[in-house]
């Protein structure tokens, strides 16, 4: 009877692997398509009218600060595309230092918020004040991981490659990675 259970378990695992492979193939294709489309995303501003008001059937947007909607969209795409690439890098990186990517991610998010706030004069002012809490968490955690790695080198005589392999994050689905942070 136990051999039958083992056989059924193996069959279930194989069917789950096929399902996981299809999901990984779809997600990988989506990520590759997004990365390949980034040059086109940089040129999205060309599809926006060159004027102060942008009328569509969904909304009407008036740009009081930039006085040109095309300039606003150009500025936003120059912040959004690198942010998108940083998010992809963050969620696909298996290195031990991937949490350091949170600092530029936070910086770009802050810059996008500032750009959308039409009352400010300069887009890149005082961002370090808002990044300090994030940096206060990220830098010490990276330092602790680094210190742990070097203490392991001294104690065990492992190579740097072996330690990086040991500290690599094992592949997880996008939802599982998101669940680790919230």
C-alpha cells in the first residue's frame, strides 16, 4: 500500500511541477516583454498632446505647473521606467544584497510623488530626509549580513562564491516574495 501512496505522491508532484513551469514561463515572458518594451515606454510622451490641457473621453488634465502636458509625461516616464526596472531587478534578484535596491526604489517613488505635486518648484529637493528611515533599516541589515559572511569566511574557510551561494535567496513566486515584505 505504501508503494501506491509513493507513486500517487510522485504523480501529484510531477503535475504540480508542470503547473509551476507554466506559471514561471508566463511570468518570465511577461517580465521579458516589459523589459523589451522600455524603449517604447520612454517615448510615450510623444502620444500626449503638446499643450496645457489634455482632453480624453476618460478625463481632462490641465498642467498648471509645467504648462505643457507633454513635458509632465516626459518627466514622469523618465522616473517611471527606471523604477519599473528596479522593481523587476528587486523581485528577481537572488543575491544577498538585493535589499539595497529599496533605496533607489524609494528615491524614484519620492520623485514621482514630487513631480505629481504641482506646487513644488524643484523636483529633487529634500529627498534625503524622506529616504533616511529606509536607509536606516537597509544599511544596518546589509552590514549585518556582510559581517555574518565574513565571520563565516574566517571560521570555516569557505570561498566567497560558496558564501554567496549560501546566502542566495531561493526562487519563490512573485506572491510569496511580496508576502515576505508585508
